[in-house]
C-alpha cells in the first residue's frame, strides 16, 4: 500500500488548480479544475478520489489534467471530512 497524505477536498482542489494553471497553455481561457470527490478504492494502488476532466480543447488541457491527476493521485488521499 502506498503512503498517501490525507488532505481535505478543498485543499486538494487548490493544489490541483495551481499545478494545472502552471502547466496549462496560457491561451486557453475555458478549461478549469473541478472539486475532487471521494470514490470507493478498487485496490490499494489507486487513490480514493477522482476529478471530472475537461473536454478536449485545442490547447491540450485534457492531457495536462491527466498528467496532474496522475502525479497527485499517488501523493494524496481525501480525508474523511465530518461536519461539526
């Protein structure tokens, strides 16, 4: 099992958005990152979250997002957040 850092969805969103904007072609003004959401983990090698990936655009944002998600899915797991 991989050691992933537990993180809140909002915090993971900020990290994903920042990295996506860093790698994204500046000319694209329509693609963006959506809030990650928890999913059932099929095995210990996959993350417990997913993100809806943008449609393909002329600037390759879908591929950029795939790469960012691949990088971050090995580092972070969404923590269980409970309202108090």
